[in-house]
C-alpha cells in the first residue's frame, strides 16, 4: 500500500481508455489499496486508476468521510436534473470550472471478491461518479466545459490560459469558457504546489 503521485494533464495515460479488470490478482489488490490510501487526503473527492498511472478500470471516492472503491464501474442511471457547480481535477491542479453534471448518478461495478457493488448519490458524489468514469474512458472534465467567449482580451480566460501554460498545456480549446469563474482565482496558489495538496476550502478535486 502506497501513497502515489498523481499524473498530470499532458500525460498520455490520462487520455488512454482503461482496460477492464478481468482477473483479481496481486496487481489489482495493490491498485485498490493504493487508490484508497491516495484518495484519503484532505480535498480529495475521488481518484481514478489512470491518475496514478495504472490503465485499469477502477476508482476510489472520498465523500463526506465515506471512502470506497469500485472495479469495472459503469454509470447505469442519471437524473434528468443537472447541477452546475465548480469542478476540479487532481490532474489539472489549481483550476476549477463550472461544469454541468447530472444531479444524481448510480454506478454499478464489482469489488475485489467479484460481488456486485452499487454506488449512488447526489451533489458531490454524483459529480465524482461521473468524473471518475470519464477518467477511465480517457476523458477529462475540461472536455465537458461549455465553450464561450474565447476572447484573448477576457481576463479570466487569459488567467486560465496562463495557468494551463504553466502546466505545459497550450491547447487553446481549454480556455475561453462560458461563465469562467473558478473560485481558485480568488485565492491564488502557485504552480510550485503542483503535485502537492491542491485543495480548496470546500468541495474537492477528483
Ligand atoms: Zn479528475
């Protein structure tokens, strides 16, 4: 069991769909132990296997003191009602963007013994479940942002572009979004904290 480093945007493992877990062996048991240990940290709401460099379909959550994991998760149901809160990602540190998600979601998968596991919830849990399954499909929440102004004269867009640039990301498709008001801009943090604790007072990154 180990506290693992988080892979950051730009790492190909985050853009590669993860493979199903077909056999529960020592590698998978170690993966689950590492996910649980690594997600158990202030400001961390969820963690997908590829965020610690393992291309298998598994994630862990840490919501309101409840920590758990699921293998081979699939989102099987979501509410029509949506939520628009800020979302962050441990692999895209220091940025949060308003991201539309279903208000409620249910995920079904299995545990290490092969038993079926159902995880469901609303609010942050729903956001986490959708965010983590996206990770396992090689997606980042940035892909889901609504595109908006994209003006080079827009101060928030320029700030997001600069911060992403500091992470080595220079894709303009990731800047210039509708309602770009990351709360993190109000409490500046430095890029030296990348890979460290990238938390906010409320919510969490996943
Ligand atoms: Zn994430």
